[in-house]
């Protein structure tokens, strides 16, 4: 739904005039659902005449609706379909949350073999989002307009719109940065408004990779996953970052490979005054899970100290 009010554009960090776009927020206390059809889920990002829609349903690829800065880092992976003749077909819902839902899409060229699976994370509109834990994450994130900063600090209606506009862009930006330093995250394909399209982590038949909390690894597998985790967190800390909300529920395990997801709240631990606390909380949440399953090296305090040393905060 669009209107003519001023809106906050996170790509520019300031207020823009003209046609407003729906904004969303980050996931909080997410719930998970089986992959089922959702009748109102797949909508063209831009208004289109019905005669311009693909004959078999779905929508035309939104690749050309993103600017180069709103697409994933170069070089684009070989599996990604970028042809403008491609169609996005919704296959179902992967995960539901109070602020965002994640859908499974197949982007493919009709009549050709070229296709890929994508996860579409769609942030909710202003009537449905909730910001219960955003204050700490927003410390150190300031825009170039004092009006926006005051509104965010005061949690006014406009401020909530500004906060909402930041989260989708924040996740896309974080994914691009982390992918660039070699962190185990999904490849960020593109962002259109408040829809973030990312690499689907799962099998070719659409089966999503399980969350770490759902797995039952043996001791050898547990040790390997712990090594991957500590290397990933060390990589982030060395770059001055913390996941900010890490838990066994936003770590995926795909054929033995650990992948971090749900990253809109990534924290710059240098500029954020609570940075060391976020590092400690991430370490405690995941190390406790490994320790409960008998891994001898999973020490929350030792991991937290390591991360603070790598971030040069100790």
C-alpha cells in the first residue's frame, strides 16, 4: 500500500518525499511452520496490470527492480538466475514470525532448465510489527538527519516507521558484509522494498536445512560444529561485529555445514556501548547448548573472552 507521505529511506539514511513504501522490522520470538500455501503471500512488488503477469501465475523476476547496490556482491554465483524473463513462483512458507515471514520461491525461466531456489524474507507492515528489543541494537546507529534520530529516540509513530525501514536494509547490508569476509551466511541476492531475497539453505527438492537446535549430532559431529562456530564468531569479532541474537535456533546445519541466519540486528561492537555484552550473550547462548550435549571444549566464559580479545575490547 502506498501513500504520498514522507518516508524514511534506509539506503540514504534520511527522509525522502514522494511515494512511501511499506516498511518492516526484524524477527522477534519467531515461530516456525510447515511449508504450506499462503493465498495472499506472493504479490508483485510494483503494481502491474493483470495482463502483464506470467500466464501460469507467480510474478516476473524482480531482479531489474533492484539497483546494483541493492543486489548481492560481485561476482554473482553461477546458480543465481538473473534473466529478466524468469518467473518467481512461490512454493510455500518456510517460517512465520511476529515481524517477518520467510517464503520459498523458485526463480526460473519458463521452458528452460535455468532455475534456483530462494528464501524471501518479507517484513511486516506498520500495523503488525512489534519492537520489543530494538533499543540496545540501535545504539550506535544514527542517521544523517536529526529529525529521524529524535523520532527514533522518542519512539514516535514516525520514529517507528524509521526504525522499521532500517531493518530490512540492515539485514541485507549485514549479509553482504559478512559474505565479503567469508562468514558462513546465505548469499544476499537482492532487496526490493522490505523483501530480502537470499540463498535458500537446503536441498534441491525444497527441504530446508534443520536448525542446530533440531539436530542430534554425535560427539565427532559436535566437535566439528563447535570448531565451525568458534571460527565464524571469531571472524565476526575480528571485524568488529557480533551477531547480536545468536542461538541454536538461528544456526542451520546443511550436510555438516553450519550457517548463520537472521542477521538484521548485527551489532558493531566498537560503536555500540553495549558491544561487549552482545559478544558475551552470543557466546553464552551457543556454548551452553554445546556444553549441555557433552562437548568438553564448550566454555561460555572462555569463548566470550576470546571474542572480546579478537574485537580488541579486552
